[in-house]
């Protein structure tokens, strides 16, 4: 059984430039979902995000999640952040 729930997606740094938004309050996400499938869903919404593919990290409820096969436990209204690699020194 797949349920749809609404999450809030926050974009940081380069991902803001690529999407043109800092936040999307209601993004419908099927659950259960792997972090890789969640990333693919976000790239479908904002195709330019694919340029971040190799270094991006997702954060769910302020916990970093590597993009892979890990199944995420999402709840309605959860916060998902797109955190691109940070440059600087």
C-alpha cells in the first residue's frame, strides 16, 4: 500500500539558484520511499537539480540522509532539506 503525504521541501545554496525557490510547503510524496526515489521526485519537479547529483545530501527533520536505497520514514508535514555541497575554505 502506498500513501501520499505532504512534506515541506527547503532548498539551500546552489539548489535555490537552480529551482528559483527557497521553500515548497506542500510536496506530495509517496510513502514508503527511498532517499534515492525522493531525490528523483525532486529532480522531476526541478530538472536543473540534476547538476547537484554527485554531492547533494538530503536532510529529513534536520538529520542528514545519504542518497541511496535507505527507506525514509516520513510523516505528514515533515521537513525535507536539499543541501548541496558547500564550497569555501
